[in-house]
């Protein structure tokens, strides 16, 4: 029997992995058939373009309904399909905190991709080192911001006497999948002088949702 939904996916996309890790954390992975597609701005994939005019994954295909694309939108949708605690808070400062973390993670992945264009993907004669360096600074500043944010988040959890196994939210998922991809691509690292972020990351990548969705493969431009 076919699964209710299909996820057009790429095994080396931080954005696609975020959506799939979210599905695992929400208990919905068993309802989604994962279909790998190679995509690149210079290598048109007609099957993906047929579902998303941007030609990008992830794309969530739903029987009888329009496809959904962009990992943020897919995660928002998946959060409406399960009966557990929402992974995206609906109201208040908790929502804006989670969405800020998601935005930082998305920006880190975007900057990492830009660094790769200026170091390995673009023909050497066309590379622009100042652009590479500018995006590298964005990564380093984001790592520092996350180090501070995790300290504040952990302090709030202690004040509220939460269990050590605090609830996972979409910001956590987005940050962990972005950091994992940055390491996978050997881009400027975050571990040096950021012990809190490093410890948090090491704990998160041991979760079943991350172990079930390993990164692999090379970009085909």
C-alpha cells in the first residue's frame, strides 16, 4: 500500500534533511515515502520543476492537494498532523524564539552554500574571495549568537525546573541539520571556543531522527 505522502528529497541537502528530521520527531516519518532527486541551479531536474517552480527540494506531495515546498512551510504543515506537543509554538515569545533560531539556521546553510560556490563549485577564474570571506563572517557570528542563545535557553529551563530531556522544537532541528551539513562539507567550523554549542550539538546528533537521516553524496552541477 502506498504511503500517504511523498517527500522529494536530496541526501546532501540541509533543507530537505530538516524536513525529514522534523517528520521523525513528530512521529510522521512512517507516513512519508522519501524519493531522492538531484537538484542544482545549473542542472535542471524536470520532475522537481513539475512540482516546484523553483526547482528545489524538499517538496511534500499530498494526495489530492497541492504540493508544498520550502522546509519551513513543510514543517509548519507537518506540525498540524500529529497529536503530540507542537514543535512550533503557536503564540508568544516562545514562538518568536523558535522561529529566530530557525532563521539563523537557514541563513547559515545559505551562507555555507555561498562559501562553497566561491571555493569549489564555481570555476576558479570566476570566484570572488571577498564574497567568500563575507559569508564566512556570517557563519562565525551565527555560531557566537547560538552559543549565547543556548546559554539563555538552558538558564530558562533550569528556572522553570524542566526535565533534562527538554522538548525539541523546530529551531533545534534546523540548527542541528545546518551544523551537521556545514561539517559534512568541511566549511568553517563552530567547535572552537564554543563549548556549549558543541556539547548541545553532540547530544542532538545522537537522536534517532538524526541517525536515521545521514548525509551523503556530492552536488552535481
